[in-house]
C-alpha cells in the first residue's frame, strides 16, 4: 500500500510544532532524521546550503524537504521514531498517525543489525547506530538495538562454531550456548577468566529484561540515558569478547 506522506506529515507537524514536550527544533529534527540516513549533514551546514541555494529555511518547508528526500523505507523508519518518541506526550495524535501509516500495528522501530558479525568494523557500525539513538534522546530505541545487536552476535557465533544449533533463535538459549562453547575453548588456558565468560547469560538476561520493560511503550517514560549507555557498553564488551572467537 502506498502511503500519502504529505498527509502523514500534516498529521505529524502540528504535534512537533507545539511548544512543550513534543516540540522538535530544526537541529533536533535533523538529529532524528540522521538516524535513518547518513546523507543528511548537521543543522547549520544544512541551513547554510539551503540559504546559498535560495531555498526556504522555514521549519515546515525544510522538514518536508528532508522527508521527501528519503527512500520509502527510510520514511517508514523516521515516522516510527517520531511515534515512539511522541507517544508518551501525544498518545491520541500518535495513535491516529500510527493507524494511518501502519494500520494500527506497532510503530516501534525495526532495527536492522547485520545478521553476521565477521569483523570489529561491523560491530563498530552497529554501536554507532546505538550512539546516534542515545545522542538524539531515543533511549528506548537504543536499548532495543542493544538487544537486537546481541541477537546478531550470538547467531553469527553459533552459525560459525555451532552450526548444529543454528535453528535456535531465542536470545537467552543462544547466550548459554555461546558461553558453554567459549568455556570449552578456553579451558586450561589463560585467555579469559571463567567468571567473565560465565557472566554472559546474566548480562544478556539483564539487557533482555531492560528491553522488555522499556520498549514497545510498556512504560510511559523513556528508558533513562544511563540505562541506554550502560546496555550499549555491555553489548560492546560482549561483542569484543565474541569476535575473538568468531
């Protein structure tokens, strides 16, 4: 189904134009859009470029121009981000927008973390996406992304080292498989203290519980910054450990 994005934007703009908890300034709008595209420069560079080209710097005009420049998938992702951010403060308006775009289904962002982690570079790119979410205040999304990032890490590890268990997809069972396999690999060596490896399922469970509590609008308030940063750093630590064995 093709979405009338002008109509979607006309539903969104009055909410983000209203002073208060739902207001999005030019810089904050661009930070949100930068989560779905690498092609958008920072606010001042973007406005300076528009001024040189004689284009309007009115918020409503350049907000729409940014949306219009995105691909269809990027537009869906951007509106998911706005719905998740604004739902606690403008639930009725966001329910209307969600119904219009998604037919009432969840507007929570679907995070596309690479399924295979064969290098530290891929992990770094995924962590950069989490950092962008944290920087723009999307703490719910950051926590959800750490969960999905771990799914990708564990699946990559299992596919390479435990292919006979590749049908297992649940996060916690995967974490236990990975832990046990790494323990077997380091037994009798000094590669890593067993206590650290044994902590993998515990840390994974904590991240899973954080995600389940704060994503999908289970709570009205966003996950706090410290939680999103903490889970991000835990994911980084687990990722660096696993990459040593992938």
